[in-house]
C-alpha cells in the first residue's frame, strides 16, 4: 500500500520557492562551485520529499533544511572525488568591485570558516542558531567567527590566508 501524505500537492514546490535561494547561497558559500551547490540543494529536497518530516514552525523547517545542506556540503568536501578535482573559476554575483573582492576572499577561506561567516553575515543566524545547525558548541562557533574575521582582515590588508 502506498503512503498517502496529508500535505498539499504543491508543498514541495512552495518549499523550493521559499528556501531554495537561501540553501543555494549556503551551499555555494561552503563548496565554492555553483554546479556542486545546485546538486547538493537538489539532494536536500530529495531527502525532504523522501522523509517528509513534520516541522513545528517555519523556523524549524528552515533550520532543518540548512542543517541538511551544510551536512551534505561537508560530505561532499570530504569525498575522494572532490579532493582530486581542481575548482573552476567562477564569477559570483556582487554589485560592486569591493563586494566581489570580499566574496572572493570569503570563498578563499577554509570551509569551516566559510560556513559560519555565511550563516552569520549573509543569512543572519545567531551564534546559537549556527551552533544548532552545524551541531557544534556555541563557543566553537564564536571562536570560528573570530578566527575567520581575523583571517579576512589579514587577507584584505595584504597577508595570505593559511
């Protein structure tokens, strides 16, 4: 017997419209490649469709989607295939040259820093929410943000990121 969901027929389409861009920006910030980010977001929606979890609120739904996105990005970056590839240079949407420079600098950071920088500054999550999403301690998130800011500052002042 086939499982019948009590959700409206177009719930997945509404969810894609509501959270798709946010998830794509997050995945792009972590993996640094638009094609891989799109694949990851697609896989998140497949997981959502397969599991069809019940959410307490839209905030809970958003947090679940971002958490799954970040986890799939981490899995992708740990994969053997990814370690053997050379990233393509892409252009990223920015209104000014300064924004483009900052975006390129953020993307040059190691992924552990890109994740927290993106979630904090671009998506507006608090350190507590980021800790829940990334399944880390809040103090760890604050420490990663501090180190990431320091690396960004050093890089923008002309030093190299290690």
